[in-house]
């Protein structure tokens, strides 16, 4: 696993923990696309990404855990699998991320899928 991917994923977890717009914005290029695979469709540009991210977070940052591992990584793209577990209310999700990086290590295209697991 590259330092770039590890640092980016650390930043991703930090952004979910803090829900701070600056932490979120650090991850993405200004014109990035974030596709959460929902009926509402993709989020275009950093302002829309930050706004939707902040609106979507339902946890206070300390009642969940996330573990991940890379499946595939090249100079331009990483595919990551993960598992997110929430305590209250109890829930568990399997995650798959496709992350496309620019030369600076910021994401310009992010797609995620998740499926709820029985617990």
C-alpha cells in the first residue's frame, strides 16, 4: 500500500470523525466528482461535496468504527474495501470505494457503494 493511499484514507476517516468542512475539502480537487450511488446522483465540485457530506453525517463521530484494506492500487486509482460499524443504532455496512487521484494525491473522482449487513 502506498503512503498516498494511507494518508488519503486517514484523512477520509478524520473527515468522517470531525465532519469539518476543511477536513473534507482537503481530500478533493476543486472540480471533483463524488458519486455516492444514491438516487439523488453525484455531487459535482468541492462545495457540493462538502455540503452533502455535512448534511449526510448522522453520527457524532465516536460511536462507529471503520476498517479498510486496498484491493487494487495503481498510480492513478485505488479500489478499497471496508466495513463500517455503528453502535447506536447498531448497524454494519460493507463498503467499496473507487478513488481516482490527481498528481498531488487529491481525489478528483470518488465512487462508493455500501450494503447493510445483518447483525
